[in-house]
C-alpha cells in the first residue's frame, strides 16, 4: 500500500508566485516613491527660483527708492513696483534652480509677479515600470512682491527739505534721513516677497 501524497509539492509554485507578486509590488511602490521624490525636488527648485527672482527685483526697487529718497514725488511709482532701469531678474532664477539640480524652462516677469517653470536634471531612474529612466519632473511656482508702505505727500506748508513719513504694514513707521543711510528701511521693510497659491 502506497503512503498518501502530501500537498507540499503543489504549494511550492503558489508560494513562488505570491512572493514574485509581492516583490513586484514592492518595486512598483519604490518607483512611485522615486517619482514623488523627484517631483518634490522639482517643486523645491521652482519655489526657490521664483522667490530668488522676486527678491532680486525687490532689492533693486529698494535701491532705486534709496537713490531718490530726497524726492518724494518719485516714491509712489517705486513703492508700487514701477521703476526705470531695473535689470532682468530671471538670471537669478536660473542660479537657484541650478543649485537645486534643475533648469529653468520658462521665466516670466510680470511687474510684481514672477512665474518660473523648471525641469529636473535627473530622471526618475530605472524601475520595474517601463520608461521611467528618461522621465524628468516639471514644476512651476509663482512669487509675488507686495508693497508694504504708503505715505502722505508733504503739504504746501511743509519745509522744502522735509520728507514724509512712511507708514508700513509691518507696524513700523519711518521718517527717512538721507544723511544717515543706515537708518533707511531695508528691502524687506518696503516689500514682502511670498509664493502665491
């Protein structure tokens, strides 16, 4: 009489199939994680690039204001982001994108708005999902400059050399003294730079 056959031999192929399926799922999740990390890197680069461009223009505007501080008639335009002779700020976006392993594919300066789109230098990489070895992530960001200060133009009775007081949203008021440049507001006192949704 033959002994009864066990099920061990039949279960082994099923075990191998289940393990192979689990390994495939693990590698697929790894690929998704790689793609997410690449995408996050692209967004970081886009945010940094847009902010850098906006901050560059903010600093230029503050410099222009300091140049004409003795002439309050020139203040309104500059404090609202309008000034002649500003250098383009997109090259600053290129620098910051490169520091974050990306390159700028588009940079648009629209007055006080800076929209930047970047493409990562590195691809997602090899994975079990075909085609990921050449896929690079794109992201875009919008940075905005908000003027913070206003002033009342000097009245007719004011002395010729009297300068108006700046009233700023950061709860700080300034009475500019052109003879003491160190007392003048900093760029961040005159303008706020932030990312827009």
